[in-house]
C-alpha cells in the first residue's frame, strides 16, 4: 500500500501587498513556499480612493496618486533590500484593487494568490459589497489564501 503524496507547493505566487502586518505575513508564507518559484508582490494604487479625496476637496486626485505610488515604491525598495531582488518581484499598478489583483493573477498565470485579510469594519460599502479579499475570493480562477 503506497502512502498518498502531498500536493506540490505552488511555484508561481502573486502576493497582494498593502504593507499591513497581514500582507507581510502573506508575503512570508509565499516566499517560504516558492523557494524555486516566482513571487510577485503587487500593490494596487486605488484610483477610487484618490477620486474620493478630490471629491471631498482634500487634494487633487493626480497628486494623491503620485504620493501613494511613491510610498508603495519606497516600501518595495525596503522589501527587495530585505528579501533580495531574486526572491520577490515588485509591481505597482493603478486601478480598483480587487480587479487588478485578479486581472494580473490571470495575466501571470499564477498558481495561487496570497493576501492578507483584515477584520471587517463598519463601512457600509464593505458590508454591502465585501472587502477586497472577499471580492478576490469570489472572482479569482486560481486558489486564494488569506492570511489573518
């Protein structure tokens, strides 16, 4: 009688990064699994957030987008310095976070999406439509691992 073998670990992983503690745990998990594979760390600069900033008169959308992109690139600079450029490939895009995560996962043909999951807030929008993690879970064609 042969023992069942464990399924192979995913080799191509997309980690959705918002630089929160749960996203960092997701990255650690992905890096530990993909020793010989590829880990792409993706940050999506939320165009909807920038539009809301402008709508409320708190700043221009373009300036907000530029600041958010610069912050993401700075965070990725530290991350690549810590992990190594051969371990993590950073990517920054603009758009609706869950849409871009799923679209890029499909484009890169990843084996799995790994992302942090946050506790539910009292936001009416999140209550009605779900968090980014929930939306990715509902729309992704590949497995999704959510790290608390």
